[in-house]
C-alpha cells in the first residue's frame, strides 16, 4: 500500500523553478544575440542579471534537495522521481519536473555556446591586436607605476 504525499507546494515550487529557468534561458538568448551582433550595450547588464538568476536557481535546487532529504529520499533525479510518484498531483508535478529538466539542459547548452562565442571573439581580438602591434613595430609595456608605455628600438616613446 502506497501513501500519497499531500504536498501542495511541490507543483507550485516546480512551476516557480521552471518559470525562473525560462527567464534565465531568455537572458542567455539575449546574450547570444548581443554576442553575435556585436552589440556591447546589453552585455553590460546581462551578466549581473544572469548571476542573480543563477543564485535564485541554486537556492531553489538546494531547497528541493533539503525537501527530498527530509522525506528520506536521495537529493538527485532518482529521489525526485520517487517523490513525484507518491505526490497527490503526480501527473502535473511530473510534467513540470520534466519540463524543468528540459529547460535546464537547453540553458546549459546555450550557456556553453555563448562561452564558445566569447572565447572565439577574444581569440580574434587578440590576433588582431598582435597584428596591429606587429605592423607598428611597437608593443605596450607596463612601467613601475602600472601605466603602459611603448618601446621602439629600445627607446621609450611615451605613455599609451
């Protein structure tokens, strides 16, 4: 005989976590559009927004794990599946959980792609800088005060 868990908050908590993940995914998509389009302005605020959402999602995941542990379940997918199976609203809660997993996977992939775009742009910028420095025969150096200066033929030319 199975006793159904009367956990009214489970579905609501999963819905909130799913909605927060959707917002996070939307920010990642905006970030990617800005990176691809070379639009720097959104990139000034998006990292802060991302960090806030990551903290919220981590807090929600920790609360979910603590809830599982308090029920004597393991704080992982297997424990969550067991909790869902015994939930009074198993069908709706399970659908929310699976959608949350799908969105989390999409966010992880999009974040990885964005990281690769950033790395590629950084590499291109570094190569362009190297080419420009080579073309002028100068390279910036740091002096004892931390300010940059350039050398040409062993002579200091001035601050950059």
